[in-house]
């Protein structure tokens, strides 16, 4: 069986599928009794892990396979009953008018996702009474092949200071840049940050790959390199909202399925950054189905940015 998430199908292990189908049967049976079930009741009734249920049910609900009247509370609807009745059959054969594997139109849509600097007010990185001279304006940590920095520089050619791409050696070997003010540097994520006093340290889709204790190590290494008066950390990542659209909720499930990734809620992000010695000074998002930009500064810094 395939569950379609975003624009691509996601294969799930058979045991996971059976758990999902168990949810549908359990909700259908409860429809005429209690009416709705909470996450704890679903865990007891299916034998599945409670955290797993809390993670997957927003996806199931956003697809219309069940209803949700409150956070972590779910009830059956007409679609739930239909799915419960086809347990053991070939659900894929029931899908109608599915998209082709190669669909240029959908690929174009996928590539139009918001870039971090289209969300973030760049003016927040200017001023602070700090001379630019040869200082570092932006460090793009694990920024891949330099595309992000090149696009950023083309959009804001007037910005002063150096811009540095950091990534693992095998990546930066093919990411050399001939453009002025864009430098390429080898860096291992868990090592101390060698570039001191940059105006911004950018992490794009990095922390979703690591548990909290590893993220704290990465953040603390970066904090040690930050200037106390003007540096900030910028995090471009998904911010999980159980009541959000399908693209966002399914992304968290995909991350969990393919690499034990983590898509954090706003509270979890605040707790994580606070535990590392940072405080959040801004959150920007224009589309609930896309990434969010989070700004953090050292917790002891006075005043707002």
C-alpha cells in the first residue's frame, strides 16, 4: 500500500500500515459509543506507541480519513468507515486519477518554495553600530552547492561583508565559487565554529535531522562564536502545528519514516533554543505548508533586535 504525501508516494512498513488500519477500525467502533477517542485510548486499543499515534493522526485527519474536534482527540466520519471496510484489499487499485511519476507542472510547483530571505526582514542584520570592513555578514552552514548564497547575493548585491558557505569536505569540493565575497569552507557540524562574530549563522533544514541533545551541541558551538551584541542564529525549518495543512503534517511523518527526523512544535523550538542558551526573537512564515524562519540570539542580550 502507498500513502500519498505531498506530491510523492511514501511507502510504509507493513506493520505500520496494520497499525494505521487498526486506528480506522477502532474509531469506527467507537462512533456509536463514546463518539471520539483520544491519543491515549488509541494507543491502548491498537497497541501502537503513543508518540507514534500523536505524530501520525494529524496526517490522517488532514487527509479527511477521520475528524478532529480538539488537539489529540479524533472521531470517525464517513471516510473512516469506508477505509475500515477495505482492510486486506488492495487500496492502491482504488485510487483514481493519480498524478504521473514525472509531472513537470508539479515539479515546478515543488521548486517554488519560499527561500529564507523571502521570509526574513534582512534589515534586522544591518546597523547595530558595528563597522563592516572585512567582517562576515552570513555563514550558510551545510548550505550544499552554494546555490542559496548565490541567489541571496544576486537579490541583495548591496549588502556588505563576506558570505561563507560551510559544508562537509566532499560537498565543498564541488561547490567552489568564483564570485567575490562568497567563500567556501570545509566544516563538520559537530566541531566548534571557527568563524567568529558573523552577523548571522544560517541553518537550513539541519536540526530536523537530529535529536535535541545533538542540536544543543551544535547550537552551543555556534553561540561560542557569536558576537554578544550583533550576531544571531537563523533557522529555516518546519514548525509543526497539528491543526495545519496536509503538506506540513505529512512532512513530519515523512521525516520520521525515512530517517527518524524531528519536526518540532513552536513550544519545542522555544524549549530547545532556551536549553542551549538562546531566546527566540522572531518567527516568520507566509504559508502554513512551507518552512518557517526562526531567529534566535544569546539569552543574555538586552533589548529587542
